[in-house]
């Protein structure tokens, strides 16, 4: 059963409340990046970074390393400055092998990562562009499997993927 946007927002608020034990009532409000949460009637806000476990085992294969280095070389051209400031260190940590299933990561960075992994899987595996190039095809297939696991993991934490938000 798909959750409505309101149900997803309420789930995120409940997770934030549980993480920080904030006195969030029914008079909450967010800024655009969902990082500022209104905590009282006096318009006081607190910055909160929602973190969840990375959640899956994902090897930094040669294919993954090549793709992620290309994303890093792009310098965040596809992202806002704020998104890139969160996403770039996440990608570097992945390349350094620092992301284990239990590693706490920025939820927003994980949502972007799942979207990028899914996009690569679509191009290199699902759409059949590289059926004759086994290394790329298999890399895309690996990304397809990991994208699905990341999507399920995000849903487990009541978070939508980037594709579901748009």
C-alpha cells in the first residue's frame, strides 16, 4: 500500500521526534530541505540532520568506483550547492570503503545515491545499451540489485526515493 505525502511527512516527523526527543506538536513546519524543524509556537527552529543506517552491503567494485569517480569529477553539476555539500562526502566515504550496513548516513544523501545508482542501472543494464559489453552490463545489473535494496531500505524508514518525490 502506497503512503500518501501526508503520511510520509508524519512518519518523518515521528522519526525526528524520536531521534531528538523534540517537543514537536501538531504545529510543526519545515524549511525546503526538511532540515529546519519548528519546535515551538515562538517560531524557534532547530537544525536536524536525519540520519539512517546505510542499510546494505555494497562493494566498491571496479565498475562502481569508475561510475562514482565520474560523478565526483562532474563536481555536482546536477545538484544544488546544498545537495552537493551533503552528497560529495558521502560518495568519498563510499569509495574509501567506510559505508557498512550499520554506518549512519545522511538520509538525503542516501536518497540521491539510490537515484544515481538506479539511473546507472537503467542505462547500463535495463535499457540494453551495453548487452555486448559484459563488464558494463554486469556492473549495471549489480547496480540494479543494489538500487532495489536501497529503495526497500528507504521505504523501511518511511522515506521516498527521489523518483517517487518528483
